[in-house]
C-alpha cells in the first residue's frame, strides 16, 4: 500500500481525526483535531469519509514524499505550498506524484494547518476506534517525526471535489466566545456574571491542546463541595487565581475547579487558530437563573 515518508515534521505534527466521542465515562477524552472544520473540509475535498485521519501541524513546516501518486489537500491556517519547489494552490486537491516533495512553509494568519490525503492515513497506534493523538494521556499514534512512513488507508466515500476552501484565520479584533452558563447558577455572584461580559482577557502563552488559559479575569467562583465533576469539551473553569481555562480537545474528563459555563463548539475552532496575546471576551447566553 502507499505510504507518505516524512522528511520534516515541523514544530508539532500530530495525526488527528474526529476523536473518540462517547468514551468520557471510561476516562477517555474526545481528542481529535482542534479545528474540526478544517479537517472535515480537507476530507470532503478529497472524497474521504469526513473523519478520516490527517496531519495537524502547528505553524506548518511539514515536508513529505509519497511512494505512489496520491491526491492531497492542505486546509486550515494558510501557508505557502510547493511541490519540488514549485508553488501549488492551498485549500484544493493537488496531485502529488511518486517521489515528489510537498513542502509547507510557515502558517500565516492562524496557527494550525491540516494535510489530508485521498483515502486517509492509517498509522500505527489506533486506540478506541480513533487514530487521534491525545497529548494529555499519550494514547494514539506518536507525534510525527522525520523518517516516519505513514501508511495511506482506505477511507474513501466518493469522488474528489473540484473546489477550493477559504483558509482559516485568526479573526481581527477581539474574539467573542458564546458561553452557556452552568452547571450551577450559585457558583457566580452577580458581580462575577457582569465581569464575564465586561472584562476582556488575553490568551496566555501557557496554553496547549488540553486547555487555553485566559488572563485578565478576576472571578471569585466558589464551590463549597469542591469535589471533582465531569468536564465536557469547551468547559470553562475558574481557577483560584481568577484565571479562566477553556478546555480543548485533549482536556481531562473530570476536574475540581468550578465550571462557570461551556463555550459553543464552533467558537473552539476559532480559538484553535488564535495566538497568545489575542484578546477574548464572553457573551452569555440567556439562561434561567442567570
């Protein structure tokens, strides 16, 4: 079967699909692509099943060479693409001939780009029905390294599309996150609820695939019980320092700090493309009791 040889992985390159839904009761988090929309776009361009595994890259930098002709697409954060040093288009299917080198430059206007391959990828390390790397627990395929040979799979759903998709970007200006408050109204005072919508925080450099930390908030959420409780994707925890943590794909399934709400799923894809220092604010959804 066809393989991709990795010549250069870039700063952080991981195999990701759409993760392991429905396993939280076993202590297994969702994981999967942080920008799920971009991964799905790439698979649709190539006629794959929408959750076929691809490569998630932080800041680009990847270079690969196939041992058979393959159709590929790069989506997510825009980066310059070349095949054997000749420029090729972003966000559309491209034929990569046997022995040719596809190289990605540094991503611009966003953080994460996605390489998808016709039929998907099937590296070693499948776990729980997924090839996603969970950086928290270490399950799934190892991070991609130079010299790896990643096998192309058989996750074909239809014909490739003669189309192009727009790159994912870090939005200009402040990012607004839509928050559904909960799970318990008594965790926040009226002053804290006002602070959630009037304070503008910034994304900390101490952020990763597990969670994104927001500086600048001074909430005083209290929980007399303080026992561990379930953490869904997008949960927002208020730490004792007042810093907020928005949990992303590799988040733990339980945690002890108070959860003040859950961010909408589409907004998490936007956050996946936002760099440290980006300004963030919350918009609270009307909820009984708030």
